[in-house]
C-alpha cells in the first residue's frame, strides 16, 4: 500500500508541475494590445473561441491526471487506520468531549498596583 501511495504522490507532483508549465507557456486570449480596446472581443464574453490546440488539450489531460491522483490519494488515506488508540468517532467528537469539561475558575487576588493606589489614596486624605 505504501508503494501505491508513493507512486500516486509522484504522479500528482509531475502532473502539477507539467500543468503549471503548460499554463505559463500558453498565450492568453486578452494578451494582445488591441484586446483592451475592443478588437479581441469578437462578440463573445471572453473573446473569440476557437478549436482547442495542443497546449490546451495537454493542460486538460494533466488536470484530469492531477484530479484522479488526488481522489485516489484521498481514497487510500481514508482506508488507513490510525496507530494511536482512540475511543472512535471523528475529531470533532473527541474535541467536544474535551471542551465540555469546565475549567475551574480562579479568583484573582488583589493586584499589587490596585493595593498600592488604595494605600496612597487613603494616606492622601
């Protein structure tokens, strides 16, 4: 199981790096100078849409591989049992038990600055 998890992490990292590189290499739709003055609009909201080229198809394939690897890692991590003994339940259930124990309130003693100011005020009268 550890080998499959390691292999999935490697596939996910390679897909992520390839996807970043492919996105950075692509030419944006609004990157032309005239696009800011309306020449790139071509009647649609995000500019003229044409057929997908090699870079956009490769980016879509890398995104699919990345999401598949992420889902597989989530599936495999859900099947792993924790090694520490627990009472069962979710993390929120265990946090609720710890939070339900009330803390013992401490009664503060008279602060030294308050005691000094009371003594000074009493001697001034």
